[in-house]
C-alpha cells in the first residue's frame, strides 16, 4: 500500500447517520469498553500477578470490542449519533489509560505519551469545529494503522507483566515471554512506529482541516 493512499484528503462530508434506538447492540459494546477500561485501571492498581492478568484480559477484550462495535454498526445499519460520539471517546480513554500506566512503569517515555494524547485532543477539537460548521471529518487510514500499532505496543507490555509470574516451562510461554521482553524489539518497534503514525496522522488531520481553522 502506497503512502499516498494513506494520506488521502480528509474531505468534510455530510453525516449519514441512522436514527435508530440510541442504546443498540453496537452502542452497548462501546459502553462496555468504558467499563472494561475501569476494570483495566483497577487491575493495574493492584500490582500483583492477579492484577496483571486482570489488566491484560480486560484490555484484550476492550481492544477486540473496538473493532466489533464499528463492524456491527455498519453491518446492521445501526450507526447512531451516540455511537459516533462514544466510540472515539472510549478508544481515547482506553489507550490513554494504558499509555499513562506504561509511562509510570518506565516502559514508555513520558514525552511519547504526551504527544500521543495531544494528537487525540487535537483531532477531537478539529472534529468539534467541523460539527459546529455542519460537517464531519472522515477518519483517515493512517489513524487505523496507528491504533493497531498502539494496541500492539500496549498488549505486548501487558503480556510481559502477566507472564513474568510464570515459569518458562512451556515452549509457548517462552515464546510469548521472548516477544514481550521488556524493551525488546517488538515493544520498541511498535512504540516508535505508533508514534510516527500518530504524528503523521495528526498532521494529515490538521492540514486537511485548515479551511475550517481559517474560517473558509
């Protein structure tokens, strides 16, 4: 896939939203992601083997729900204004909580977390400006790759925390322990690639929304 196809113009488009029941199945899944984020934060607070496993499992389920709710909403024609609002909010809360925790544990530089969170606030602000102008900013493909790499980094770190309590007796356990090694190649590669796509995607949103910022 060429970079040019990823950096497509984010043309402001008119929303095509179904006014079905506000709390439908996709929206319920999105709301459950906020609950799972609270469970994740609670698990990290324990700092024990059980807490690490609770954090990992809740984060994994929440990450999977991020793809399921959007797919169901489009498949069943249940895209609603509530879903449009809650889905990105739930994503940002989940990823933001994970990066803050990983920074506190020394696995992610604080400045990286700040840049990632700043990008999310920037895009949220741009979308709010677009809404006030009666428009909707389309999601870019870079953002989807960015989310995937961010989740890869977070899950790799969380797997490392959970597996540190297990003896490497089984080959599969040893493999996952190797892949989730603290500051190992998978952690570092996914973190730096996620940061790069975060900055590139943020610039793409900013450049494509310049007409809104200039009041044109």
